[in-house]
C-alpha cells in the first residue's frame, strides 16, 4: 500500500465520531419526537437496565473469599511476578505464547441438541504452565480442563472455516450455536464452523467448582487466558492439517473477543478477525464488576498484582498481525459490562481504526442486536471467507 493510500485510509477511518446514547434531554427539542428516536431510546434504556441488573447480581452474589485465601493468592502472584520477570515474559509477552502443534490424537463424534445435529471434536491441550509459577501444579490438577472440546459443523467437501470463540459463562452447545448463528454460517454462508470451549467452561469445568475464569484469582485469570489462546491456536492448527490451504477466519464475543484479539496478534494467516463487545484489560474489567472495597485492602493488592501479570495477556501489548482490512469490531452503545471508553476505544486505536459497528444495545442482550448479524455476514463476505447471504 502506498504512502498516499495510507494517508487516505487514516483520514477516512478516523473522522467518524462515536455515536452517543440518547437521553431524555434529547427530546426537549420537538424535532426529535419521532417513532425511530423513541424506539431507540426504549431499546437503549432497556438494554442498559439489563446490564445493570447483571452487574448488581455480580456484586451481591459473588463469592466472598476469606483473608487466608486472598493472602495465598497474593503470595503466589508475587512469586509468579518475580519468576516471569526473570524469564523476560513481562517485558516481551510473545515469549508467553508458545506456538502449538496440531494434535496427533483426536476424536470426532456425532451429537445433537434438540433437532440440531453437529459434531464433537476433542483432543488434549498442549498448554503447560511455566514450571517456576507456584500455581502451575494446582492448575494442572484440573483434570477435566486438560481436554479441549469443540463443536463442529463441517461440509463433506473442503470449505473455508470460521472459528467462533465464546464468552464467559458460555461453553454449552445450545447457547453457543444459537448466539453465533452457527447453522446459518454453515448452511447459508457455506462455511465450516468450529467452536472450541475455553478453559474451566462447559465440559472443562472442574468437579467441585474450585474456581472460575475469569475470577478474582490472579493466577486463574493468567492461566485461563494463556491456555485459551494456546487451545484456540491448536484448534486452528488442527483445521489446517485437516484441510490444508483453506482460509480461516475467527470471531469472538466478550471474553471470546479478548481471546480473539490475542490470537489475531499471533496468527498471521487468518482471513479475518472480528471482535465483539471485547474487553482488553481483565483487571480493569474485574475491578468494575467486583469492586475493591475501601482503602488498601487485600483485593486492591490483588488487582495490582494482576495488573503487573496482565502485561502477558493484554491485546494492547501485542501488535495485530492480521491485515488492517481484515479487522472488524462491534460494540454496544450502552454496554455497562465492557465500557466503551475503557475497553473499546483503546482497542479501536490500537487496531488502527478498523471497520467498527456501534449498535443500539448493551452487553447481555447482544443476541437481540439487530445490526450485528448483518455486520458479521458482511465482514465474512467482504474478506472473501463466505459467500454473500441470500
């Protein structure tokens, strides 16, 4: 691309202002008393309230950890910080992301949910926590988490692929296949679809529920993010081995968008990368969701330790290797869980102002966002991955 076209691209993409949510003050002007504006206000208000209800639930029902538990987390975190710093991973986060090989032993079985049939792929993870990390042994004790599971919709002949990466609290086939419109992508757009389950989710949830990802545990978040990236990349390697030369795209929602952003900074040979309502800073996200109490309490110290470790898993610390024209993002104008200013705006700038959709809605109700399905179909077709929808 020439210098002139670079300049033109910058001007074209950076002049679009961020849309602003409507407020009751908007309607002090009678010219705004339209059906469309009233519908927009109702949609934004209801979506914002839904997000706020979920946030309130987080703060009321979240697990209260004991002081001893929090001190153990902090002790592990401080030891891990020293170990990763000595290894150079904090300053060079690419060292934390080893290139995985395609699995040699894998199995695919037929399954269905309701009247929807699909396949179930599983293989062993290649992720190994850093040996000097004091939490490595405990993470490896999550036996169910050692197996990577994926939902799979595959045509009889080779076709382009899209990798769908789910968000926090997902990992169940009925929910995931519906939210990603996977059968539409498969049947209408002609794609092969694969949806890996992230660590500590779905079939990978440890018995006894010893913790979640993401959570207030600094080390859970670190290992969860590192393993998510490794498992998704290993899934991509499996696809490439099965159908060499077929183009592959990736999209993620919420925490899946966070993982997608990291993968798009490590896997150059991707046709497109689509980030949906994606956070870029886990510590900032959890501080907003959980709160830190008052004063310099243990949770404040916990998040400070997490901020130091998060340099290894921050999309803002890695440059995207997917081409500029293959980057896409969408975000909710009233998203209360993933704040636009804290997460979306920095990522837009970091990705050099790619094509972005800001829709009338929030985070939890993303499945109701009317403009998002068309935006995703457009991105897949525009990059040549999918045939245009009928």
